[in-house]
C-alpha cells in the first residue's frame, strides 16, 4: 500500500502512525532504537506490505499493468489504490479526508525526531507538495508517476499507466474495494487496532 493507506491503517496512536510512515526506510531487524509503539508501527507496515503483495485482488490489478511496468506493477498499483481510497473515503471514515490529511501532517511533524535521514530529506517536499491530497486525483497520480520515473527505477510509462487506469477503471476499483476491507479486518485481528474513530458500512467490512 502507499502512504495514505499506511497512515489510515495506523489507528489512533501517533507513534504507531510514525512507525508505519517510516517503515520503508527502516531496514532489517535492528529497529529496537525506537520507542515500543514506533517499533509496533514498523511491524505493522511490514505486515501491510506482505498482506498486500500476496493478495489475489492485488495480483489482478498488477496483471493489468504488467505489460508496461513488469516487476514494477506493484508500485503503480499501490499508487492507484491510494487514489481509490481517496475516492471512496466516505466508506471508511467519518472524518473528512482533508481534515484527516492535515491532522496526519501535524502528527508527523510533531514526531519527526524519529525519522531516519532518508525520510528527513524528502519530508519537507512531501508536505510542500501535499502529496497525500494529490494522490486523490488522476492529475496528481500522473505527476507522481512522472516524477518517480525520473528519480527511481520506475519505467517512464506514465501515459500507459494512466490510460490503463482509465480503460480498466471499474476493475481496479472493484479489486480495491474487495481487498481493502479484508486488509482492515486482518489488521484488526492481528494487531488489535480497531479504528475507533471511524465506522464502516457493513457491506464492506466483514465481521470480526
């Protein structure tokens, strides 16, 4: 999953959210330098990534992108799923999306002392460009994919990616809407995070 989803899935703890946010930048098992709840967030991040990478609905989305992105299809799927989380936000939260995003920025700023160097370097740009909100538009995703193709190993296939999203829009959304409630339920069962500040529509979230 991409950044918006990771933050959302952190529940109400600021330190868990912080650990989840920095999870990609913390390598291996040596993260005992962090407070216990930041460690919890790092473990949660890894669980989310593993669950996502092995889920059949995610595999279906990756297949639609495979001819253009190959082994990088998962990265693009993660970005698309943040878009669909934004588009379907009312199904998962009673907190307005913009309020949630800016509250999350404030929490991360308060806890930035825990950021590894890699995160400290990109975080000001992340805030300045308001990436969490930009994931919620096709234009924003297009900008993200273009910039990633310039700065990372992601192939320069933005036009293919966006056209594939538009061509298979309903399929991607259906994949996400089947996958994401199952991920929520898995986190609820394995990490005892109950997302008390939100309520779900029963048709999306299986009972515990």
